[in-house]
C-alpha cells in the first residue's frame, strides 16, 4: 500500500533538514518494503515568493489529499514587514492548522544520556531521567480568540476557551499519560485568568474518567521554574496554546538544543509533523543545521499516522546510536563531540537504520 505524505520544506534551514528526513524515509522504504507517495508543496515565505501568499490553494489541495503532512520550519525577518495575516507564521502555519482543524500539539523531550553534558542545567538537577511530553491545545486560546486588533496606539488579543475544547485536549493528555508513567500536570493561571478557571475546572472533571492517572495542577510561572529546578518530576504537561508554546520551547533547551525537539499536531483526520524550532535563516545554506528534530518528527509520523511503530523505533534508536558514537552537529557537539555537517548526520542515521 502507498502512504500519502504532503511534504512542505518551508524556509531557512527547512529544505536542508527536510532533505535528511527524506533520506531516512528512503532507507525505511527499502528495509521494510514500504512505499511512500510524496507530493512537495510551498508554504510560508517560500510560498509568498512564488505565489504571493503564504498558503497557496495548491498546497492546501496536497494536504487535504494526504494522510499526513511533514512540515519544515517557516518564516523569518525577511517577511516581518508584511501585515499580520500575510506573514508566514500567521497566514501560513496558523491558517493551515485552522483549516485542517488540528487541535493537539504533542512535543516530547528526551534528554539522551550522552547529551547530559551539554544541557544548560546543573548535573545535580539532571541526575534522574528526563522524559516528558507537552500536550498543548492548538486550535483556540489567545492565538485565535476574538476580538483582536492592532492600531498605531493599541494592540489587543483575546484568550478564550470553551468547555468542549478543554475536554477534547484534556482527553488527549490523559490518554497519552496512560501509555507512559500515568501522571498529568495541568498548567494554567487560574488565580487570575478566567479562561484558566474554566480550564482547571473542566480538566478536573475529565480526570474522573481516568482514575489510574494522577492529576496535579500548577500555575504557569511555577511550572516554568520547576522545569529548571526539577524537570524529572514531569511526565505529561497539559496546557493551553500560549503556555504550551512557551513551556515546550523551554523544555527543549533542557535537551541541549531546539534542534532535538520534534512535534506532532493532531487533527480528527490528518496529522501534521514538524520540528519545534524556527527556520534559523542566519545559518541557512551553511550545512550546520541540526536535522534530528525533523527526523524525529518523521518517526512520530510513522507511529501516529501509519502505525509503523517498529520503523519509528528504528529511527529513534538510530538517532540515539549516532549521538552515542559522538557524531553531532555544532549545536550539540559540546567539548567532546565530533562536529559534522547536516548531510553527514543524516547519512550516519541512515547507516544505523540499515
């Protein structure tokens, strides 16, 4: 059977790291006798340059006809002068998420044993195993709430949540925890925000459906602090769109680099997979970008969209083995790693899979 994938390389380092992920896909095709039908499209800045819009109709067509979407990073200062709705991030990525009704963002963070030395945290803090997942609500909250506006003298946004939206994302969080260490930390700001008061109440109600999963609540400012003081306490962090955006990037730093953090955005029918980091235009074309987040996003796609758990595990193990042998891109090389290029890391991971 053919697995249909829409591939959107994006901007900056996006095409470079996507190239390495597709290398891995080719190796998996041969090893497991699979067939991936790929259609490449444009989104973000590259789409603006080619079509005059960050999300062309052709790209939406490719996405709607696919079973999964593999996305590279998008955006950059080159397009910051445009009105908000025409920028790569808002008119491209956020609009794609809205159109496909993607509602849950899954961001796993694992601090590999061989990368503990480059973590910014003290060795006394990272003695335990750090393996956590942020489950971020993706389709509501302050990024989509109305009213919002911008003038010369005022800018405003609205953080809004409805019961059904909180219930839906809460179930994803509890079901994810049920397959892990059975602990959910729900993060909000219920002491001052009314939207968070609703969030906390509804999450507590949904928790009653999952009696084997432990629930605790934490204010977002405390959660940001606890991620630095004691990250191993977390299993699943369940939180809103805005808080999840911030906390998942903070947790990524614990792992040594944003270049190590994959993500999955789940919808009712189609899921999207992308690295959590930005397009890093300052290093684009230099061959030093870290493709591991893009490759691990591919592994999430194999698992969540195609139920190819064995192939997904192969990819994760290949990444771990490559790091264990000391091969790293510059962002995770530290003092004892062997710095290699973007393409070389991709080649080494492919060889491990073979």
